[in-house]
């Protein structure tokens, strides 16, 4: 299955705080609300690689190599969960550069939970952000979203070690952190008046940022981050499924910029963009075998919630394959229901609505349109 990435020149995974980040997340964080609520988190190679890429360090300067990261995967792949885990690491973990290791140095969590990490020679060592301000962006008023809900769960449920950190005051509309700082869900109407101090921001589901108000929100918040980049090492994360071409969403704009960089049509543009996009291709929608082959390629390995379900049943000594297959079909049915509610003119592709619904139920998602070029009536 095609996997498109854009990385900065000089990118080196051995020079990254991400190895520490993954180990920290898997020790400290549990899954939020859902089928595997409270279960430990485990990352496969692909998600581990993305976290490592996010925390790559510019070796000469000793600063974060990227100030923005884009992560695109199909619905049901735990993108919001990954955003929440990175957010918790930003709030409490050693997520900023503190020097190069000679080898053998040990990081121990300051709360006595028992987490230890031994640095390799030449590996960057980390320190916490002094006063972390995290903003979790939502598209609708009164909505906190999956990212904030998972963060809140980890700070309030005893299944997570992070719930035992002293001095944390978790609320449904804001989480106050020890020694200052906060984690706040935010909407378009509050982004301008509340912003300016952020150290990290998560924009979840940016394929939905397709209105003037939401695009302005994105521009305002990212501008605030750039103002503090040098001193605080600020950066932000976009997570999304495939956008509908032609809606001029934030996800579509990021895709276009990444493609221009890949094709050499412009310089880096946005400073230090990390871009990671995976998609499936189906040239003939009438060929059922090709449809299913594309679906299998899309899920080349269980990730996110599927990986967690398999791990859970493996620990119990059961075969969870059938349950994972049922989970995939549930996701397909959800996509089909979403499409049934859409006006056909908003699909962004030359495809009748009922055809799209049938395709979804057969095993593809709207993302498999591959930017509108493969779905032709």
C-alpha cells in the first residue's frame, strides 16, 4: 500500500527523543474510552516510527527538527489515541532536548512509578517542558473530542499511573498542571482570545476543517506557535483521514504543500513539515477481488484498536482474528452510514452516492478514492 512521507534533510532516527517517548507512553498511558478502555498501550513498528520521526533532533543545533507533523490514516486506526499519548508526553514527559548521552545515563520518572530508560551513546536526552500549555482543538462548540477525552481519562482513572501525579487538577473543560500550565480543549470562537502561550497543539481530524472559521482558527493558533518556537520548541500535530478533494480543508492544503515539496516545485515552505500519509488504491471498483485486495493492503497489519484487540486476546490465550474482522466491518458500516447522510455533490469525486455507500460496505473507505482520481462512475 502506498506510503507517502516528507522528512527534512538530515533526518536521522538514531537522533530522536522518540525512542524514549514510546517507552514512556507504553509504561504510563492506557487506552481511553472505548472497547479496550484501561488496557495498556502497545505500538507497532509503524506508529513507533512516526513518534520517533516527530521527536527527531537537529544534531548541530540540538533543537526539534520539526515544528509540525501530519498523520493520515483510515478511520478506526487510533489516530486520536496517538494524539492523546503524544499530548500526555508533552505535558509530563522529558520531551525537549537536554544534551547528548555518552551512554548509560538513566532517566527515572520523578514520581517514583518505576519507569526507567537507559540512554544509548549519542542519543539525545530529554527534559520536561517548564510550563506546558497544550491546546486540543475541536471543530464544534461544546465538543472536547477523543483526544481530550483520552487525556482526561488517563488523569482520572486508577488504571493509569498518570492519575497518581500530585498537583494535577483535571476538569471536563480544562486540566490544570502542577507548577503552572494547562491542557485545554478549544474551539474556533475561543482560539483567538485564549491563545498565545501554547507549547503544543493537536488538530484532530483536519479533513473537517473546511469552513472559513475553522481555517482562520488553524491559522491563528499556528501563528501563535511560531512566535514562541525558538524559546519553547513549540510544535503541532495534525491527524486526519482522507479529505474530500475540492473542499479546501486544512488537510487538503497540507497535502498540496507536501506534494509540492516532494515534486521539487517549492522549497520547504512551512518550516520543517513532517508528513506521513498512507492510502490504498483500487483502479476498478467493479472488480470485487481488487476491492478486497485493496482493503487487505490498507490493513497490511493490524494497527491501533485492531492491534490492541489482538494483543488483549493473545494475553488471554484466545484467537482474536474473528473479532478484529468484525471490528473492520463495523468501521466500514459506519463509513457507509456517514456517506448515506451526505449530499452527493459533497463527495468530491465523480461517483454517485449509492455507489460510494456500496464501495464502503465492500471494504473501502472514502480515502481509497486516492484524491478523487480512482473513483469514476
